[in-house]
């Protein structure tokens, strides 16, 4: 049996039948005698350029709204599936009037900006670069373009970080670059800021730099709440490996960076002492008080049963706690320590599946994690197809409900089917990741001779604490003929 060289890059057209078939569009799979490393177009540069190209196509898809859909017609932006929060919130959250987020009270019911501080700063910087002359429609258009330019930088950072996280698998980043659902949702909201920071944090962890990883995860949490969930899988993995010093540095970096961003906005002082600023707390109170909303399993249950599910917060929290407990037990019982990217994907997917709302752009949270956890084109494209169907479904449903008696679009039953597709697609990807954890021979990353290329200090390290039998061969594992059997990253002939 031929062993896999540890310094040889994995070529997806040789390992993945879908990638091989797709490569026919550009000349077919790479040959045995191909002269690699002789061009300035390295894999990372190619992936970054492809990602920017897909982002530009996503901007083109928004043209019907840019030219009028955001401003005229009750449902035009839904019919063309080109809705974006960005132009609407320019005036709706006081940026057009020069109001300072978290400090100045907004007119209307919202009162304060309902986004975390770093995202609010991103929005404010974009408003500084938006000219204040001209009509409000023109200013909203420019504001969207400015934000799109800043988010394009985030896309480039994201693509580069994912391509470099697994040293021997740079071409896996092409999955992120070509993800159709990511291109369609990239400029709906500001989620790409947190996604890029999270990817950078995972890259730093893979390079055995836990402090830098923690700082970036803390900054990502200051932009969106979900990145803090990655500290949970790291805790259990470091527990199993006994890498407490690395985890402590990552945790300290995350806490300090989060506080540096938030404290100046969070704390206010008056004659009675220090208080939590109401504007800063708006994101957390809004998240707690928000009723069940689009895309969630709770909305599906509510619409099908007629029950308003007023205790959805409690149900979601309990399911999240139980799910995290199950992921923790899976980590400690698995025959080999799971890869960091696998657990990161599972915990964020669990949060998405149990949350009270699923906005279309939330697919961006999972896209890089899915690529690192399960870099298999077939599974990734199945999931992406489900997400594209949900993307179209929610806009057609809003067109149906916003058209009065005309009811042009997707009725509630059709939208419920779109929610089911989203849930099933995510659960399918979760299932294959769990299978890879229980049957490491099925893990496409480990089958090529690696252990945990995103694990940093955890990569190829021994276990200190496990439940059950560590390193045992799974009783029902499927053995692949002609594939090296891998044990902690070492190839056995």
C-alpha cells in the first residue's frame, strides 16, 4: 500500500468524484505530471479571486432592488429575491441623521440599535464614508455600496483563512468561494464581519497560537453572538488532551478582546454610580424578547398546530443545553478525539437548529465550518441546494403575504416545505459529521494521513482523559480497500 506523503497537498480531483467531474469544465482532473508550484496563481490566490468573483455576482443579483426594488413597490424586493437590510437600516437606525449608535435614542419602537458593538461600529464607519448630500434614496444606495465594499474585504479574508487552515488541503477553500447560498446572502446583513473574524481565529488556533485565536474569537463575538460557542468545543477537546494552558490563553484572549470593545459602550456613569447602558443592552434584550420568527422549527410547529409557543425561549434553551451535553459526551467517548472543525460545526449547527429565528444570511455562519468539518463536494452541495431553496422560499412567502388579496408567491404550506428542506439539509450534514467522528475511517481529512490539521496544539497529541476505550477500532467501521489506515496522523503501510 502506498503511503501518503505528509508534505504533499491533497488534490481534490483525485480524491473526490464530484470535484473530478466538475473539473471537466476547466480541462479535467490534474495530471500526474502536472508542474505544480510554478505559477504565481497559488491555490490561495485562486480561491480568493474566485470568492471575490462570486461576491460580485451576488451584488449583480441585487441590481433589481438597487434600481428601485428597495424603494418602490410593496413586494418587488421579494419577488426578485434581492432584499437587503443594509439600505433600509441606514435611515431606520439613525445613520442618515447622524445619530450615534447605543448613545442616541432612535425614534420609533426599537429605541436603540439592536446589533452587537463591533457590528454597530462597522455600520457607523460605513455611514461616515457615505456622502450626506443628495436625496435619501441615493444615499441609501451609496451606503449599500460602501458596505458591500467593506464586506468584500471580509470575503477575501474568509477565503484565505479557510484555504490556509488545513495546510495540505488548500483547495477545500474553493467550496467556500463557490458556495451559491453564501453569494446570494453576502450583502443581506453584516454577518460576514463575524464570519471572517471567526475563520481568522480558527486559522490562528490551527497554527498553535491560542492567544491570537482567542482575541479573534472575542472580536467575532463582539460582532455576532454565535462565535462564543467555539469556546465550548475547545474546552472539551483540551480537557481530553490535557491542553489546559492553551485553552486558558485562548479564553483569556477572548474575554479581554470582548471587554476592550464593549466596555466603553457598556458602562455609563451618573450621580448614582456606574450602570449598564440601555443602548448597549438592546441587542441582548431584543434577542431574549424576540418572538418566534422566520425559518425556525418553532415557527413551523406554531403554524402547523396553531400554538403561539410563548415558551419557545425555554424550549430552545433546554434543547441547546441537552445538545451541547450530547456533543461533549461524543467528544469524550469517540474512538479518536474529534477534529476541532467537526465540533465547531456541530455546536453552531445546533444553535441554528434550535434558535427562534433563521434568517437566510445565517448560512454564512456554517459555510466555512462545514467546509473544514466535511470537505466533500457531494455533501456540501446537497446542503447548499437546500439552503438556496430556503433562500428563494422565504422571499416568495413574503411576496405572497405582502401582496394583499393577490397572493402572488409561495403560500404558507410551500414556505413550511422550504423550512423543512433547510432543517433536513443541515441535519444531513450533521449526521455525516457525527458518523465521521464515530467512524474515523470515513473522515476524508484523516483518510489522507492527517489527524487534526485545524487542531493546533491538539494535532497528533495523546489523550489524557477519555470515557470508554480510547483509540479502539470502531466495531462496525467500514474498511476501505487501498486506503491508508490512519492512527493519530501516522500512516500504517
